[in-house]
C-alpha cells in the first residue's frame, strides 16, 4: 500500500486537510497525530479532501469517526469531500455514509 500523504492550509473559517495514499492500520496513527494538532486551530470547519486517497481500512475509518465526534463536541464540523468512488463504496459498505457530512467538492465543503 502507498504511504499516507498529508497537506493542510487555513482558508477563512476552515482548515483544509488533503490526504492521499492509504489510510490503514499502519498510517492511521500518523493521521491521528496530525489531526490532534489541528483540532484547536480550526475556527469552524475541518474539511478533509480525499481526492488522492487510494485505500481506507477500518483503522482509518476509526480515526475519522473519532475526529468527527471530537469536532462535534467542540461545536465544530468535520466535512469529508472529493471522495473517489471506491472510497465512497467502502464507507457505504461499512455503514458510515450517513455518519459524516460529505460534500462532492472542496468548494461545496467550504461554502456549505
């Protein structure tokens, strides 16, 4: 599997995180650490663009679920966007498609 790639930028009231590669048991702890550094810096929305994500496993889903709950408790939003079809299928198959706020594009996530 490919390594996890990660970049971030702040835009207005959002922090945009772009992830790519694989999000699995090996890479989920890396994402967890990076997101823990972001949580308190997010004004309103943490937007995670998954356009370049090739694979997600249950450990990766667990990390996203955890941060969805953390953001909610802080009165903030976590939004997933730019999901490739195969990632959408995995999230649906695992039964979490309605658990997350999901937008088709990064622009939709920022403006929604």
